[in-house]
């Protein structure tokens, strides 16, 4: 059972915006950086956001990250069919001395 | 170009052992924390273990301590995961990934393609 909670699924029409929440606690999100990963079926995860809100080279600015307190949010604007994938948040948990992933969110483009 | 290539997966009986390898190239291997992450069929990502470049910082998921051992050979640019006393619930795709230059794993920017481990009689 993950210590980071995400909604199981979110959906929106093409061109619209979706946000994915990631809820944790002071021992993880509250005091550590959050990263976000995109995963298509049968493929390895891909880093989308690191250090709460930074994008690696090559990630479009349609993807954004933010953090407030013990929660983090991934935003995807200008939704495209190619964005249909699973998305995971992750962070270090100081109490557990372990990295923790969120439960995962499936994004569907209507 | 950064590349990570896992190998060593396969079918193993419950109680058996397996050693996974991850061959890395395209970056200064000894400087980076590396990790193992697994994903059971139809399930989410589960962090397994991480090891810093100098091997001074090694961490495991609590549920796996005592059965799994992570190691690395900086001279061979290789990461390993020794898995003992395997159980059916260890069945998963195992990924290696590159962490940051920091000692604790905070994000993982390059991933291997994964290797499937199946634990079954």
C-alpha cells in the first residue's frame, strides 16, 4: 500500500487541461522533492518533472509540476491523444528511508 | 547517449535465486546513484533498492530486506540485484534506472527496458 495517494483516473477532451494530485505527508512530500513519471503500456517509465517543478530537456512545457505542503500536482495542458498513459508521482520518505511512488493515475483523452 | 540494459531475468521456482544485471554506458557511472524498481503485472511502480556511486548509501524497501542485495562494480559500469528466497509475489518486470548525483534517490532520469522475473512452480 503506497503512502502517496493519486486518483485512479482522470480524463478530458483533446486540447483541455488535466491535473493529477499526489497526496502524502510531512515525512515525504512535505520535506522532499517530488518527481513525476509517464508510462505507456509495456514500456519503461519516463521522467517528466523533477525537483517539484523542473522539466528535463525535451519535455514540452505543456507538462508542469507544483507542490504545496504535503501535496503535489502534475498539470497537462493542451491534452493530446498521445498523452494517454499512466502517471506516477514519487519522492523520498525520510521516515521510511525509502523512495515511494504514488498509486498511479491513468489519463484518458475523451 | 545514456543507456541502461538489464539482463538476468527468467523463470525461477519459489525459494530459488536470481541475479539481475544492469549494464550502463554513456555517463560517468561511478558518480551516480542507481536504483532498481519493479512492476508486477497490471500493478504500479515499486521502488526496490538504491545504491550511491561510492556505495556508502544503500537502501532497500522494508519488505525486501534480507532477501535482496544490491551491488555495483564501478570498474565494469554494472549494477546488480541478487534476489534470494524468491516468492510468487516477486514476479514483476525489474527496471534499473539512473538517479541523480545526490546520495539519496530523488528522481530517475534514465531507465532500462526492464527484465521480466517470473516466480512459479
